[in-house]
C-alpha cells in the first residue's frame, strides 16, 4: 500500500502502475486528502488494505484521517522511586 500525491503520480505513473500490477493498491491524494484509489482490476470490487478502506471512509466524510505522520520511535523514560499511583493514594489519605 502506498500513498502518492497527484503531482508525484503524474511524474512517476509507470512506476505506480507497475506496483499495481504486482497487486499493490495506491491511494492518490490531493493536498493530503484521499481522492482516488488505484488497484488491480482483479480487486475492483473491494479494497484489501486498511489504508484503502480508511481512504474510502474519509472520502465519504465518515472519518478524519490524521494530518501528521506517526512517530517512528518513542523513547521510554525510567523513573526511580515509588510508583506514581502509590504516591497519589498516600496523598489522598
């Protein structure tokens, strides 16, 4: 599954059609809003991927897609001492 803007699709149409021939779906966006789905002809009845189904729902206005990319890596921080839940219980007494 890939997402591509209209301008990039225009510039690299052959590449995206090759991906489609291999069974991949391509979501076409205009200013970040999904407007079309390119999929193999054998899958014309249904969208196989979650992204494609979400794009369809967004096009109908049923959901709003996120505007930012998800975080790649989240760094966890270790804190020493008592658990915060225990501190809160003690302060309530």
